[in-house]
C-alpha cells in the first residue's frame, strides 16, 4: 500500500536563495565598487549604492538562504539542491531554477565548470546523487531513469537530444499526464557517466542552434528533466510504482532589453524571446497577490511547461544569481525583488504514486509478456524438433510388409515379387519424397521459430537492461563526484554541530551573566 503519510498533499512555499558571484576581471579593472553584502546569519542581502548624495540607506532583502562569493559549488549542492533531489527519489516532483542577469553565474551554478570535479554544478552532481542512491538501495527495488533536454527560444521548443535540434516541437496537454512536449526524445540512462555524455550532446546542440541563429544561448531557456521511477513490492504483495520528476532550469538572462540596445525587428524579436520570462513574472505576481483567480500559465511555453513547479505539485527552489559590482546595481535590485516575491508562492506537493505514464510498469509488462512468449516458442521448438526426428526415423525405415504368397507356384511367386518390388520401390520413392518435403517444411519452421526466439531474447535483454536493480554496481567515473558530495555533506554536518555547540555555549554564558546580574541586583 502507498504510504498514507506520503499521499497526503503538503503545502509549502517555493524556497528562494541568493548566490553572489565574485568580482570578475573586467569589473576589477574598471574599479567598480562592490555594492552587495551578504549576512548568512540573518539570511539577508544588503545592497548599497556608494557615492550618492544624499547617501542612501542600504536596501535589505531576506531569503531562505544567502551565499557569498566564497561559497563552493559543493556547498551550494548540499544545501540547496540535494534536499530537492532526495525528495525526487522519494517520488515527489522537484524543480531547481537559476534566475538572474546574464553573466551572474546561472550556468556556472547549474552546469558548472568541467575542469575539476569540485567545480561541477548542480546538474552533474544530481546525476552522481541519483545513481549513488540506486547503488545503495536494496535489490528488491527497481529503478528507471529517463532524461529529456529542451530549449525554449523565441517561444519555440526545440529538442536538444533529437535528430534535428532546429525543429520546433508542439506543447500538448492530456488529462491523465498533463502538459507535455510532443515527440520529445527521452533517453533511458544506466549510469551517471552516460547521463553526462547525454548532457554534453544537448549542450553542443544548444550551442550549434545559438550560433546558427546568430544569437546567444543566454537568450534561451534550457530545461533538463530527469524522471526517476522506482518500484517495490509492498506489504499487500503488490508491486507499487512511484515517479519523481526533476526539472533543472537555466533561464535566459533577465536583463532588460534597453541595455542590449536592440531596436526595430531586433527589439521585437527580443521582446518575444523574453515573453516567457515576462510571463513568468506575471505568473509569480498572480500567484502571490492573493486576488488573482486566473494564473496566466498558458501565455508562454516556459510557464506552461513549468506549471507544476510554480503553484503546483513540485518542491521548488529558485537560485537567484547576482554580481557584486555597482555597475549592475539596477539589475541586481530587480533580480532581488523578483526573487523576493517568488518566496511567497505556495506549492501543494504529493508523492506520485502509480502514475499512468510510468515506463517501469510498461517495461515490466512487456518483459513479462516476452518471457511468456519465449516459453511458448521454447515449447514449440521442442515439439517441432521431436516431430522432425520422428519423420527422419520413419524415412529411413521404409520396409513394406509382403502379402501372403505361400500358396503360389515359384514362377508366379517370382513374377509377383518382381512386380511387388517395382511397385514398392515406386511407392517408397513417392512416400519418401512427400515425407522429405514435409520434413523440410518442418525444419524451415523450426529455423524460423529459433530466429524468433533469438529476437525475443535480444528484445528482452534490451528491456531488462533499462531497468536498474537496487544495489547494482553502478560505480563509474562519477564515483569521484559522489565521494566529493559525501565529503561536503559530512563537512556541512560538522559545521552545523560546531555552530550548535557555539550557540549552546553562548546561551550558557548569557544565562550565567543573567544569574550574576540577578545576584548583583539582589545584593544591592
Ligand atoms: P550566466 O549563465 O548567468 O550568464 P555564467 O554562469 O556563464 O553566467 O557566468 C559568467 C562567468 O562568471 C563565467 O566565466 C563563470 O565561470 C563565472 N562565475 C559565475 N559564478 C561564479 C562563481 N560563483 N565563482 C566563480 N566564477 C563564477
Ligand atoms: Mg548562461
């Protein structure tokens, strides 16, 4: 039986965190002052404009967590992404968004750098996380991991894993499975390495598309989706399937078009490119103002595809990325305000039990059917082989019984025998010919059945290889990534314990100061 506690929907807000990237070389050379400071204790970001008269007070915004420019990729993963991936592995939907101006670290946060394992971003770390979970699961649990990778540019959806990345795909809706992209390529993956290779293919296609259209990938939205299905026999003896879907979203740059100096058709095009982003803003506003009865999800491809992520069935975290330089003051404030509003979005989440579109169920049914077919063909083969053997034996044993000829004279007997022999030989030849023909047909049939059996076996193997069994040895190159993650998680736990101890010490000191103070008062 599905766990009752997990079937009940939970209401929770979208989590919003802010990450500040370090000053880059150009900003340093330009001598742009730093206008951002992060307070990790109170989870606030303060933005102060220097050299303004009259001086302005800092603008302060609060979030669920804030990360300064020294925060490592591993810490970001362990603190913001890992809890969402854990929930996806339990059968919830999850979404991790990166939102911010171009050049503030969205792609660095989501994909990261390839140069060193510790510089890798959320996407490759989530691969290592998912497959390490499967490798540690019990062998009574089965898994299926499937990925898609798409891009939305100019309100057109393109398949980054398909044969033609230039082709625009349709967004459709079905009552049983909701919104989906028609003909989007889904890959079943077996380990983290394979998943990385697939992501690299998609990234290359994203780049090719962008170059061909003389645009930049920063103007498109990329959605990498990983579906993790798992099945296990419950206490009721039946097999239950759960499905968690993780969307990893690298949004287009949020800068206003005026800054890119686009005019005429370029401006019109740019407006359309950012239609998804402005509708996303409208959706957020409508969700949080408490008055709107209509949420304009259908006004853009992005919001249609991510309907569940905002105000629906998904555990969602938005990572707002900002730069520290004062030259970007306006954009930074705009990102911080946008992100601040998103904090108030309420989602209703539940475990996706027995989903109608689970591949695991379909594959398992096909596997069972193939096994049954294989059994039948094995029986057929056995029967055919027996029949062939019998026919062959019969063919070699071609004696015909001689009728009684005892009461005939020897001459007559001789003639009769000769006739009989000739007759018999003729008959035998015909019979043998006929029998051989039947035997040949039977043998051909046997060959066909054997070929069919081989095909069935191959198909079964292909299907079975898609399904991963808990505890399977999936260790590969991504093992380094997994070890780094585990190390980062234990370091974080250590830091948390230290902080707790410090806090307790502080409280003890406060209490003792209070006691002394009380004593003092009593004495006087
Ligand atoms: P975006 O995707 O938002 O346009 P990028 O992720 O491409 O921005 O980042 C722009 C540049 O800044 C890249 O060279 C990237 O390596 C660097 N960068 C971004 N964030 C960080 C960070 N937290 N630490 C170090 N370098 C960063
Ligand atoms: Mg980018």
